């Protein structure tokens, strides 16, 4: 099919926008005719937005099924309903307290049958990933930090529409060095604008590319966001010599000044362990010698070699 002129291009744009809108809606929030669910602390909170046709009583069954059709949580009870009213919200305990990442692969099966009726008033099976509402975490921070230094990050938490702020909940920030236990750097609460300015102190001696995890717990469930940050040693070394050019056999004198990049103060108590001189014929190791002429707090020393 070919489109000619402005009208054809406009129609194509409308069709494309419509497809994008429908895809965005299906991924971000459930449709009004479907159940709505939130998940927190191993409990699935389910709301069935169906209006009952008449007064009476009946049996309500709600079941959570894993990908192999095994039940991991169920509710079966008799309830009384009124015409035009909705069904009560239900809380379903999930066996094993699944994580949200695992729960989205499950399905929700529901059925309500009036007493004496052979056919259910309504029933259905839907993917939990399509009806689960959960908070969205936005993190504003830097990608590189200095070990042993203070740091801060701004965390914003919104609802599934990615716009409405969630004005209650808690925030926890964990540093997760490989092969070690996570280190909690910050715990606090979200304010009325759904945000928190987290100020924390990075541990000394931990350097490299390390995952930093931001976890929130709200009334509509929990969510987390993990990103890799680069943590660098806050020490830097300035080397100077007494002259720029040396002849073979001459002694080279080096002066080293160690600075703390976060405070711009001299660092003491940290000895240099090796010096290397890159020559045209290869790499030569030098012996580092401190002449003892400077106090430890100055971070100064001399290394010499021929």
C-alpha cells in the first residue's frame, strides 16, 4: 500500500501513534476491564473490577499459577454481593515469597459463581505481568565516586504511569562488592513529592566497578534499580625530579607528594611499594628508598636509582 501526499503521511503517522499508544498502555498499566494487582512482602493484593448483576451470595475462587500450572497461592470463599457493586479486594499469600521478577511469569485465574448457578457470572485467566502495578524508580547521581568520601544521590519514585509521585515508602541503598556481603549505605523515607535526597559515605578500601542497588518499598509494592558505579582511590601522587634530563650512570632523585583528592590535603601513612622506569629497551624495576627527611603527615619522600 502506498500513501501519497500529506493525507497519506498523516494517516500513517496516526496509525503509528495508535500502535505505540496501545503498546505503551499494555506495558505500563492494566486495562479497566482487567484485575489489578500489587505485590509486597510475599502478599499479592488483588482487585477484581467487575460489577455484579444481582444481589446474592456465591463462591469466589482466585488462584495464582506458575508456568507449570502449579498453584502457589489460592483463595476460595463464599461471599455476599449487591447488584452493581464490585467484589472485595483479596490478599493472597504466595508460597515461598517469590521475588517480583519471578512472579511476573505466573498467571492469575479467577471465577465467581452465584449459589445455585451452573455457569460462573465471570471467570478468566490473565498474566500477572499485565495486571501488576509497581513503582518506578528514577535515580539521579554521578557514575564515579571516591572511596572513603561522602556522596549523594536523588531518588524519585513514581507510579506505573511514570508521572504520579508515590508519597510514602522507604528507600535503601546497598553497595554490593563482588564476593562480599552487601553494605547498606543509606536508609530513609520518601517525602510527599515521592523523592529522597540520599546522603551517604562510601567505605574506604573498596575500589573498582561495583553495583550500587537502590531498593524502594511502597504501598503498591517494591522495586529496585541497580547500576554499576566506578569507585576510585581518592589518593593521587605527584612526582617531581631535580632536573628533566639525566645521563647514563647519574642518580635520579624523585620527590613524591600524595594528595587526598576529596579534601586536597596531604596524605600520610601510605608508603610507596614500587617504582618503575620505562626505558626504550624495556621495563626496569627501581628500588624505592625514603630518606626520612620528611614527616609522615606530609606524604613526601625520595626514591633514587642509577
